[in-house]
C-alpha cells in the first residue's frame, strides 16, 4: 500500500472519529448537568488552554506564541475568534443541559449553508444555481419553524452564526489551526482563571471536594475532549479532500439529533419534522452540488 493511500485511510478514520466525538458530546455534558453551565464553560476553556498550550510548548518550544503573534493583524483576529468560540461553547453547553439538543443539532446542520452565505457577503464568492437553491430551501425551513413551531429557532441560529463567523476569521487568519487555538486559549486563559478563582473564593464554585472527585475529573477531561478533536480535524483536512470533509461533518449533528430524540426524548412533532425536512433537503442539494463539482475537477486531472 502506498504512503499516500495510507495517509488517506488514516485521514478518513481520524475525521470519522473526530466528528463522532463532537456528535456524542451531549452525552458527556449531560454527565455534568449538576454543575452550572457557566462553570462548565470556564473549566472547558481553562483546561483546554492548559493541554493545547502545553502541547505547543512541547512541540515548538517557548517561542510559539511570540512567533504566531508576530504576524500583522493576527493578534486581534484571534482575540475576536476566541470570544466567538467561547460564546459558541457556552451557548451549546447551556442548551444541551437545558433540554435543547435537537435545536443545537439544527444549528450545526444550518452552519455549512450559512458558511456559503458568508462566503458571498465577505469573500465575494459566487454561488451556483444549486447552491442558491439549497440556501433558499434552508431559509424556508427556518421560516417554517418560526411561524409553525411557534418561536424563532434562536439557539440554532446563534450557534450557526457564531461558528460561521469563527470559521471566517480563522480562514482569513494565516496560522496553523492548532497554533491558532493555542493563541485563542492564551487570550481567554487569564480572565477565565480569574473568574474561576473568584467563584471558588465566594462559594460559587465547587471544584474538588465540592463537586466530588468524579465530577472534577470530568471537568478536567473536558479540556482534552475539546483539544483532541481539533487536533484530529487538523490532521484529517491535510490528508483527505475538503469535499469529503464537508460531507463527513454531518456525522456530528446527525448524532446530536438522534441523541436528543431517542436518548433524551425531546419533543419532535410534525411541525418540527417538516422544518427539519426542509433543512435536510437543502443539505442534500448542497452536498450533491459539491459532489458534481469535485467530479468535474477530477475528470480532467485523470485524463
């Protein structure tokens, strides 16, 4: 077996594992339901910073942060992306533990389509007819949920928008994905640690004896679960086509949706099913267009 084929197979397995971990995360956050959502987010940020920055220190030495920030505009861009991802994490964890897993899955189903719209608005990208059709169908689904389900799906839209804007900044920021996460973590670490210490000193925390050894260990391990999938994602995208990654990313929201309906027994009535059907149809059109484009590119190369 050639080295390229081995790399491709390894990339596929790592990508599948990465998206599966992201998809199963609601089960993990549910184990921490007794801990306030804000505390979970603060611990997630703090411990992921410890692991990511520790790994970068081991791999690149003490100068990794200085080298990254020496690039023009990168410092403020990663500060903004750090705030966006912290907001995304916070809303996601709160929504999961408040019984809105199905709506969080909707947000990550919508996210790829919103990425397309942002590409048009900010990067002057052009859409094909099928891509415009998929965006229109998705918009119809959101409108259906708003007017027939009874409320605007703000959790889904806020998750999709914050992650799409995060992706836009990270696309424009010329930095390795793991190093970028390390810089974001470094920005967030000091205020997060100060907030945690303040909470602990005022009886609003509980890390250690207050939460118990098991819960405290889960909070620490949340940092690893945050960092490892991002490292795996960076590994995979270098070894398999982005079109393949784009299709595999639906593993995560699909697992979240199944967990919400069949494990947590969240309501999924006819009106919500129709709204989701619009989104799934839009994704099918979007994915089909992507496959057609990739084949058109591959055929001349093979000739």
